[in-house]
C-alpha cells in the first residue's frame, strides 16, 4: 500500500517564516546596522542564497518584519476594509482598530524596536524611513481608506487621512512616550477600553462635522 505523505506547510513557506523570525530577533537584539544577511542565514539555519530568494535585500527583510508585527495585531489592510464593508458602525470599527493598535504599541517587542529606531535614526535616517513606511505609514493609509469608505463620498481623501492621523495621535497620547522612556507601565484592559473609547468618540465627532459640512449625515 502506498504511503500517504502528510501534508504540511510548503518548505519554502516554512523557510520564509524561519528567516523572518530569526531576522526579527536579530534586529531587536543587534539593531539594524549590526544585522547582516549572513547572520540572518546562520540564525535561521539556511544558506544566504535562500535568504535572498525570499528577501531581495536587508531593507526588504526589515520592512517585512515590521509588517508581520502589525499583521499579528490584525492591523492589515484587508481586515480593516472588510470591517468597513460589513455590519460594524464606524465607531465600532474605530474601537476594533484602537484596541489592537494600543496593544501593539505596548507590546514589549514593539517598544524594543521603537527604541532601536530612535537609537539608530541620527546616524541612519534610512532605517527610520523603512520603519515608518512599513509600520505607521501603511497603517495610516489603511485606516484613512476605511474612514473614507464610511464617508460614502462625503469625505475627501485628504480629510480621511487627517482623521486617521488624529486618531493615531489620540491613541498614542502621552502614555506612549512615557512607556518608551520606561516611566509608565502598560495600560490594563479596562484602561485600554476607556482610552480607546474616548479617542474614538472624538474622531466620530470630527467625522460627523465634516460629513455634515458636505450636506450628508452619518447613517
């Protein structure tokens, strides 16, 4: 009787995740400048050629690591767009995004990478640019698209973008800077809920103001 081979993740996908995990750990521990594709290959147990077959450069690998972290907190594009087209109200979508965003901000690894970026930004602004493109900029673009869809034509892309920026600024507040400085403990679940709800209510007021200016009302 023929043996049926157990199905699992394709080897290429498995190696991709091995490389991404090893690189993420190295970026956190050694920083961007001190992490090379050679060290990533050794840490992940694959050849450097295999690393390059998945990631064309260290820049691409770094951006993938940042994007992966955002994805783990359900802050990827498709999930937000799906939510805006579903049965959730704008306030509920803002809550959903806000809870995950705040949890990401106070994730120990996220705090560590923020500190790495700050430490390296003076001598290597390129690293800060990569981080911003893969993390904050991508999340803002997704959030603004979601807000614009709720406007149903009554909001310009620029206004939706500004509302997204304002919301993220409200979510970060003073406590995020304090956490980065090590003088503030992470928020509890109840504190996160109160903080996010307050920020979402303010954005909803602004959203309603702008849609009314266009002659349309929030449904």
